[in-house]
């Protein structure tokens, strides 16, 4: 009996270890189920318009939903995305199963989904692929509270490691050359990105540009994370997919350390824009205001490697003159953050 119990325990332990380590490893080493060799749909690019890229920064004084609405209204409202009757893909940060700000605030996810439906969206899908150590994504979404929030607002869930993939060859001379992205993402009618204001021990920071790491295959992530050009590669992903709207979570911000744990501050803001470069330089201003993360303090926001590469690829604003910061808030804390953002953007 003891031998049988020992064998049973060993089998259970082996199954648990296989699930915990071998299941994620298959996605880290592969490109998934590739259904097409080449993207048939032109890659998404920045929706640049004449004049400066506007970034709205709104203080959360009441509900997160009200702040999200105000931030997006400053850009023309959710209706300006022309979501009526269309399917919208919402991409939060679910890199891990940790609580926000390591991941996106579930209340921001809920609010965004609700407001998209209010604007007439036919269907909203909330999707991501967690980092290899936190797969499956389903579990990370559930543990972080994002799954419950999304479904409560009427959204469907998508776990990209379970999706079909498509190869997209990047134009020009790039470090990545090509990436595999979910077919769902490539064919999305509207994409809304919900990144977080946070720092990152290996990539300096993780905001709008880096949020798109969640849409590339495990094999592409392996290339990215083992390259000395990781930050440049992060920017290059936007040659394959570019969100129509970014609503960045600054309800709480990670201002040192990261990406899963670090120094956290209650910043109580929401940032929104359609230009990832402009949104990221504004978010970097928030981090700089606390003076606790040397990789961000040691150079101007425009000299950050992710930003410099994105500018070189013409993915967004190229300098301070092409960014317009619009603020809504009344507290002294918010006023200090707004000044820090404007100073950072000015270089």
C-alpha cells in the first residue's frame, strides 16, 4: 500500500510539474498553429493626423469609468472610432497573474468594455497572451480579476496561445524581420490597447509600445528577450499591429522595478491617445516625477531606446512639438503630475 501511495503521489507531482512547466514551454518554443504564411491584410500603422498628437490626462476623482469617458471624450469620444456594428479587440496587460499595476486594473477593463458597447460595438473581445511563466493566460486573467471584469461587462475572452497565427513580414530593415501574430489580431476591425504605467527591469519601462509583446508568438518573444536589441524590437512590433486607441492605466503606477513587482504609487490618473509614442512619453513623465528609477532618469524620454526606434520607424510623434498634452484635474497632486508630464515631453 505504501508503494502504491508513493507511486500515486509521484504521478500526481509529475502531472503538476508538467502542467506548470511543460505546457508553457511548448508556447515558448513554437509559433503555434500557423494557418497562413503571409499577412493578407495591410499591417496597421499609426493613425497620424495633421497637427500634434493629443494625449489626454485625466484625474480619477470619482469612478474609473467617468475618468475613462472624460479622457476619450477629449479625443473625440469612443464614437470617433466608428465602432458601431463592429467587433472590437481590447488588449489589456496580462503579462502575469499579479494584481495591478503589474497588470491592468480590472475596473479599467470593465469600464472600457461598457463604454465601447455604449458606443454601439457589436462585439467586444478581451484578449492577451501571458508571459511563459504565467501560462495559461486563462488562469492569469482569472487570478488578476480581469476575466471576471470583462465578462461582467459583456465581453468575450480570447487567450492568444490557443489561437491560430499568421506570419507578418515587417517592412524595411528591422531586427525582428518578421513576427507571428494571432489571426484574430491581424483581422481585428478595431483595436483598443489598455497598457499600464510601469517600469521594467530589462526593458526600462512597459507601457503602450511594450503592451504589444502580448500579441507575438512565444518563439518571437524568445528572440526578443534574448537579444541585445530587445527595446528596439519592442517598437518594431507596431509595424505589424497598431492600436486605434490607447487608454493607459495610471490608477496606480509602478515607478521602479517591475514588471511583476516594484515600487508602487497611487497616481490616480488615466491617459488616452491614438499615438503610442506620445502616450509613452507622457507615461514616462509620471515615472520621472517620482525620481526612483535611474534607467528613466538617466536620459530624456526622447532618448529612450523604445521611443527612439519608434520615431525612426515613423510610428508616431517625433519630438515635443508634435505632442499636445491636455489635462483635467484639480488636486495639487494631479497638478504636480501634469507639470512633470509636460516637462518630460518638452525634453
